[in-house]
C-alpha cells in the first residue's frame, strides 16, 4: 500500500499508537543510532577521570529538529500520553486472552 494512501486512511488514534510503539521499541536506523550512542558513551566514560560526572547515551543521540520540537511540546503539555502505561495495559489484555 502506498504511504500516501496509508496516511490518508489511518485514524489519529492509529497513528499515535504506531508512533508510541516506535518510540518504545525502535527499529532500523533509530535503533542503530541508539546502539552507537550507548557504545560511544561507554567508551567516553572509560577514559574520563574518576571524579567526573560522565556522559549518557542520550548525549550522543541523533535527533532531527522536528523530533526535538515534538519532544519539547510533549514535555510541556499537562495531559501527556503515558506510552508505557498504554502498552502495559494492551499487553495485559493480550496475555489474558491467550
């Protein structure tokens, strides 16, 4: 199915669901970027002085301007979407039905 048709036929709930799923379980290039950020942070932390604070993998994650802007908006909203709770609930329903 072409992407244009998919986007036009997808509901807002479905799109939000897939975006949340992709954030919780990244794949493709985003996952590769995350893996490289973890390795880079570990390598940097090995060579830092013992009393230094150290770095986190997030310090080396590649983000587009749109992702940064979207993250700021989500953090600023009072009625944020709790992705982990949402998928935990779905998982518990799936386990009960099997």
